[in-house]
């Protein structure tokens, strides 16, 4: 329920009169050069911004980086055969150490500011 509301909210924020355009290349992580079998592997068009986000795809038969079973547990892909995972923020107990990882991509077009009607 929360996920659906969040997606609906994001869609409303970024739409202009109900029209949206996907500027993210390879949005469902389906295009890849190598089937993930180790850390530091990401699908085409995506790169590491911090630490080591992980790529999971059902082409991996070892179940270390597979879908739906992998080294982190069980998770179906929302769409297609793959997904990426990352730690948004981890605070190590008893220390000031903060660990976070994320990934990014170059948008297919520049963002354009649209003035809303008053």
C-alpha cells in the first residue's frame, strides 16, 4: 500500500497534465553485458556513485545474485528479470561510521522546467 502511494505521489509530482516521459535508460535493468556473478557488476547504462550497489538477475543460476533467490534473501523483480539493490544508510552500532551506497545513470535528455498554471 505504501509503495503504491509513493509511486502515485511521484507520478503526480513529475507529470504535466498527466503526461510523463521516461528519461532513464534501461529502467528495469534488463540490458546487461554480463550476467551478475560477483559484486561491483551493474547493468548497462548504470554506474556506481558510492560503495558497491548490487545487480540481481534470474540469469544467475548460483542464487548468489539471482532472482528471486539470492544472497540477501528472496525478492521478485517488479518488472522483467532483474533489479538493483543498495544500502541507503547503515549506521554501525557503537561507532560514528556511516555506510551508504547508491547507483546512478545519465538521463537520456535534459530536464526542462515547466511553469505551472496558477
